[in-house]
C-alpha cells in the first residue's frame, strides 16, 4: 500500500512530530503531566492521524521503530521539563496492544536510557487499553511486572469503553484510570454519566488509583469532575495537543 511505503521513509525524513497535551491537577489547576501524541506530517497529504497510520505501522512492523522514537523524544523532553520546571513532571506514552505484547522487547532498555539521562522510571507513564488485561497471558503479566520493576507507571486508557474488567484492577498493578471522553461529554448533575463517573472515581480511590478524566471541554465538566474528587483532567478546555515547543512555552508561563 502506498501509505505504508511512505511510512517507511517517514522516520528518516523527520516527518513525525511529537505533540503534548497537558494533564491538569484539578484541585490546583496546575499542569502536572503531559500525554505524548504522535503526528505524521506527510509531505503531500498533510497531517495523517495516528488512527490511520498506527494500524499500518503495526501490520508492517514499523510500529517498533516508531514506538522507540516516541520513547526517546518523550525522554528528552521530560528530562528538560524536570530540570527547568517541575522535578516530578511526567510524560505519558501510548502503546498499542500489539506494541505492548511484543515478545522480546524489554523495558529494561528504556530504564537504561532513562538512567543515562539521569531520570527515574517515574518520569514516564505507559498508557495501555483495558482490553489487554483480559488477555491474562504471561506476556502481559510479564510486561506489567517489568514496568513495575523499572518504576514506570501504568495508566488504563479509554476506561469504561471496553470490557471494564474491574477484577483486573485488583490483580494488576495499575496507577491511573483514564475515564474515556464519551463519559465526560454528557456530564451534567444527576445524569447517568455523572453517576458512572462518580462510581469510577470512588472505586479507583479505594483501589489506590488516581483518576484522569479525558475530553474535558467545558468549565462545567471540569467543576463537576473536581467536585466528584477526580484527580486530573485533560481536554480542549485546558489545551489541545501542542507541538513540543508550544507546550514548553505554556508550561513555563505557569511556572
Ligand atoms: O491524538 P489523536 O486524537 O489523533 O490520537 C488518536 C489515537 O492515536 C489515540 O487513540 C491515541 O492513543 C493514539 N496515539 C497517539 N500517539 C500515539 C503513539 O505514539 N503510539 C500509539 N501506539 N498510539 C498513539
Ligand atoms: O485514545 P487516547 O485517549 O490516547 O486519545 C487521545 C486523543 O483524544 C488526543 O490525541 C486528542 O486528539 C483527543 N482529545 C484530547 N482532548 C480532547 C477533547 O477535549 N475533546 C475531544 N473530542 N478530543 C480530545
Ligand atoms: Mn491515551
Ligand atoms: Na483515551
């Protein structure tokens, strides 16, 4: 396929850009973390969404090299932000199920690179989707243990949209639940999405997990989530995903 061919040259051609979207601590309004989101600036087609090219990257095996690039860029930026802005700053990286389950890959390499940069594992969070936990294969368990050993935190992305494998929250060591934006979208007092969000937050806190609400677009949504005890928010209300240099400026203006 044409696009897959182009994808092969994209890394060498510096066509990938890493964007960052703030994750805001709701009680203080401060940016504590950022989610790294890859963008492909195709020379002819313009911006191509990861929704379109990650599946092609998976099918062609290129997802491995792309994932390594995302990791190295993220590590470089989190090093900068920890030095310049906040010693506890974290960058969150998405991994597709196929990337996460890949045999032979090891987070020990990541930890080595982090150590060379003078960074602890806690500089990073890996976002995986809840469906992975249903597959209780030894690979998944082993990967989660490797992350734990490295001190890298784990977030369950798109929580509530898939299998809602609640019992797995107890079984595996997860640090953050990301409430999917389909719940945030229709938040209103007394609404069923409010009830669900409330329940997710209470349950998460009892299990010692922090909660990040995605897709926060209005001040009302932010206030309802904060009142429900949600720890963090992410969404267009705070900022869209920004090119790294713009995110850097945003972060430094609040410092
Ligand atoms: O940023 P955007 O809304 O276009 O992201 C679309 C999807 O692409 C999201 O599901 C997001 O998790 C995924 N995505 C963004 N960046 C990465 C990445 O670096 N690696 C992987 N595997 N998925 C990503
Ligand atoms: O699947 P994942 O949760 O990783 O996807 C994250 C993507 O959601 C981001 O890349 C971004 O493009 C998108 N996003 C972030 N904030 C908002 C928001 O407030 N509203 C909507 N509709 N999409 C958002
Ligand atoms: Mn995500
Ligand atoms: Na999500």
